[in-house]
C-alpha cells in the first residue's frame, strides 16, 4: 500500500496523516464490498439479456457476466482536495470546474463532495454544484445530496460498449444510461472528494475488435497524450461513428461539432501524406506514397505481409504497398510455444526453482498479486571483486516458459512507453539470428545479450545489439520456468548505483519465438534500493477518459506513482433519467 510505505519512510508526518491511515483500510474495504454488491445486483437485473461470455480475455479465461467483468477490472481510487481559483469571470460567481462530460469507465463509486472549513475546527458540510443532464429535457439539473447519501454509483460510457451494444432485450427496458455530468464551484472553501473508478479489464478484448484489448487501447491513449499528439478520441467511445477501431483517425476540431456526441470533436482522417496504422497516423515514405501509380494497394501490414484491417492493431505494423488485403492475408497469431502443464509446474516446484542459490535480498516484481500474470522475483547480493570493485550478483526468475526475458535500466526521459524507449537492458532469448518474418534461429541456442532499445520504435528489429560483454551471464529454463543470472556493475556502460537506487524495467514473453509483445501483466517499471531492498513500482496516472471530480491540473499523465489499487435508490424519481444509484451504507466520513 503506497500510503503505508510513505508513512513508514516519513514517520514525522502529521498526526492527521496517521489518523487518515487508520481509517482508510476500513473505509476502502466498505467501498469495495458495496461495489461488489452493486455489480452482483446489476448482473442479476441484466440476466439473460446479455451474451455469455460477456467479454473474452486474452488469457485462458473469460468474463461470463457483468459481475465477473467488474471483479476482474482495473479499479482506480482518487482522493482529491481542490478549490476555486482566484480568477472569476465577470458577472459570474461560480466557476465551471469540470465541463459537461461522460466518464469512459464502466462506472464510478464516489462520496458526495464535502466543503472543509480550515479556519475553524475543520467542520464539513455537503458541497453543491454537481449537475447531471436530464435525458428527457436535455437540461442540466442540480443534484442535491443529503447526509444520508454515503456512496453514489454513476455509470460511464463503458456500459455502452460492454452492455448496451450487446443487449438482447427487445423493448429496451434494460438499456443503461451513461451519465453526462458537470461540476461548478461557488464556494471558496476546499472541496474534498473520494471516488473509485472501475475500468474494463486490461486483458479483455473489445466486443467489436477481437484482436484489441482494453489495456492496449489505454496504452495508445497514454502514448498519444505523452507525445502531445491529438488523442484518438474513439478510444473508449461506444458509438460506431466514434470508434477508433472502425475509422481512420479522430483529431481535435476547433469548431467542436456538438451534434457528434459528448466529446466535442469531429471525425477527420489522417493527412494526405500519412495513414492510420498501429492506432496512429504514420508518415508515408517516397515508396508508399506511390502505391496507386504501381497498381498496388496501401495497407497497414506486419513484417509477414499480413494486413491489419483499418490499421487498428497493436504490434509491429507499418504502411506498405501490397495487393494483400485483410481478407486474403488476415492477421494471424505467431506460432505459440508449448505452454506450462499445470499438473507438472506446481507451486512446490516453483519454490524449489527459486531456492537454488542464496542471495541477500529478494523482491517480487509483480506490482499487484491479485492481477493475472506470472510470478516474477529478483534475487541479488552486492559483491566485491578481487580489486575491491562492487558488483551486482542477480537472478531474475520468471514463472512461465521461455519466449524471452529481459531486465535493465529505464530511460527516465521516456514518457511514452514507461521508460522502455532508450532503455539499456539484458535480454535472454532462446535463439540467435532474428527475422521479423520467421522469428529467432533456434539452432543457435539460448543466449544473453546487452541491448539499447530504440528511442522511438519499440519493435525488436529496431533494437541495437551493443555486443557488450555480459559478465557471468547465464540462462536457465525448464518446461515450467525461466531464469536470467548475471554478475556486473553495468549494462552497456550504464553503472548500477549500488549505494542507492536505480530505475529499472523488466518484461517477459512466454508465447512465441518472435521477441514479440509482452502482456501488460508480464512487465513492470520500478525504483529499487539495492541496500535496503525497498521497491516502489512506477504507476501511470489514469488516462482513461475524464475522471469525475478529478484533479484538473495539467500534470503529465505518466508522472509520479499516485494510483491506489485494491481489490434501492434514494433518488428514484430522477434516477431513471440521469443514470445514478445512491446507496446508504453508513460510512463515517473521514
């Protein structure tokens, strides 16, 4: 837990921080229980009107109903305190803090905002200024909460993607409404607020794009935002006219055509000298700009010549002149290597594999043990050579079969791929000469090399083999597990800070021999203290749509690690038209 770690490292912090910590565990647990009950009840209400499975996973599991989707989803928690700025428009005493919008998650559970009076005894009162758009009149309606309203569930655009687009009810009575809402502040006092946003599971495929997961789309959003590019607004949008998977490109429009929906954008294709490929506008070369003249089609392809329909694919894709189409040459998965046998690869065998040698420190490199993905551990000791030079003796163990395994230094200037681009890594791979068409040459056998990842292009064919000697590097792999070991004071000339901390990345692949994409659950970025063994995982700030009542600053979306993770209506008259459920659960407000 980030707060626990922070207070442990900073015991001098105020009594208020420690008091907050004491109440926080019970509070979050109660909200978690209420969220589970809400999901279970809604799942029952929707019943057989939805298909099963509701979402298909990229792993060996599916999400059968709405409850299982919520329980396997990403939960982002926010604690915010903010207040109106000094500048107020003339003749207007209130500030439109957050304009009318619809969240792009499944739903958010939040506590009504409270105003805190810092000048007295920090007494609190309910905040006003929360507006929702009435579906029958289109008017913004002020929603007045009471002291009995402890937790509010508000639906986001994710229900359009996952629920409404797949409903089988004929009369439409089960259609859910994503709630357009806005916030304005008319009071100088700070407004405090808590919310838990529930996103679609990272590993689940979009219902209308069987080759693209929600996690991959969020990554595209992060990359575009970090580069300062226009965001592909179709990401997370439910309407077919707005879906990035069905269109070329969505760019911001200064005219803000409000008839297009709630996003204030219009649909525009990429410029004439580029095409939509790999979820972005990719520049055409002199060759690809003349496809038509040579009676060839312009397609988004992978190195094998397979075509990505509409450019909506995540992988090593680029524009090319070819007569192949997505019908004649559809994207097909790489040949999969033999996977673990659960009856053979037991927990006891994993423990035995990890206990082969003693080290001074060991940490788990899996940021969240509740999420899918293989367990991964880093063992290390700081040793001295005969000349007194300190070195790192390390062993990285991976609870999965051997496709490839890597670890090394993050490039702290890279805000696009979490420090991957420009990073210096040790890569353990099962073969030699690499071809993006045929994969690794397995006749060469396993080896460990030092590489620098390209500053902009992530695909392995763009990496630079530094051919640097890797001291005492070794590889281990069985039909169950994989391990990379080495002794060194540097990777490709970048030395370990063995007296302090380093920013690291690691990733593994257990699917193929093409040095391909790792899953979002088989990699991490972290800061590690080599002396104490303390680890802090780097966590991106949420970039999935607008956060209700969220921090309105313009902070970098890949800034400091701030995410906390975890595991009938008192307004029935208006509830049907605005999409809110207000639950009384007797929470003592902090």
